[in-house]
């Protein structure tokens, strides 16, 4: 079944985390978590915030489940799913200057 792609159907998954990095082992675990979510298509938005563009809420659920399987034993991780419209309404600043929005990946619809 094909769905029309629009800014209310397209989703963004945000992963926020604070992981312990005091010991060498903890730094390795934190680095592994970052590498694993990046391998799943997430990209860094800020130091401990990663985002992923998803074509639908169903696709977002797949990636949320995948992140849940990667959760480290210690630390705090939050997962938030928002629409493309909500993500597009975000104001981003670098200091007091408005920052350019990150480019939205091109979405192709196959027939």
C-alpha cells in the first residue's frame, strides 16, 4: 500500500543520551552505542542527540525498537518521535545567530 508522503506522515526519531564515561570501559561502551545508532542511519544533531529521518511512523517504530536493543546497561537514554512538520518548525541557534536548517533527505516514491 502506498501512502502519500507529507510533513505529518514523515517522522523524525531523536535519541538523547547521557552515558557514563569515567572509566575506559564506560567510554568504550558509550562509543559503541554511538557507532551502533549511526550504523542504523542516525546522525549527530548535538553531542548527545542523534536524529533519523523516517518515511512513516511504522518505519520509525522499527528504528526505535532497534535502538532499544542497543541500550547500554548504565546511563540515561530518551527516545522521541516527532513529525516532519514539528521538526521543521524548530528554531536552531548558534549563539544568537539563527542556524541554517539541516538538509532533509530526498524521499523517493516508487510505483
